[in-house]
C-alpha cells in the first residue's frame, strides 16, 4: 500500500468513526490537539498522522489504531436512535461533576 493509499484509508476510517459518534471535525481536532484545518486534511487523506497522533485519534474516536489503518477491527456500533445520539452529545458537554450527578440519577429512573 502506498503512502497516498494509506493516508486515504486512515482519513476515510477516521471520518466514518467520527460520524458514528456524531462529532464534528472541530470536536475531534480539539480533543486530539490538532488545528481544525490540519485534521480536515488528515480526514481527506491529504496527510499521514504521526504514530502519536494516530493513537490519540483512535482514543478520541473510540476505535483502535488498527481499525484506522484498515485492519478490520469491528467495534459494536452505537445505537442508531436519534434521541440516544442527542443524549450522548449533551453529556459530552457536561463537566465531570455534572456527569457524576447524572450517573447517580440514572438508577432512580429505571
């Protein structure tokens, strides 16, 4: 596989993982520690990430470096429910104290 093909594979797999998580490019770029324009180039297959960036990207996208490289790691996809995706987006915006408070409330709602 050429470096252009590898960059394209990583970019396509990163985009697919990002969309599964309902994240924007800006969200991912910030969490990985990249400028938005740099992440955009990566996702379009215009550049190869460093090994360190590949691992950070895999962590942020809840996948593995192998999956980003196209080596067949298949994580269970998140539920497709729009309301679940909205809930996940909202929880991601909370600070840790509020997440812990929410976790204490969930058993009472069952």
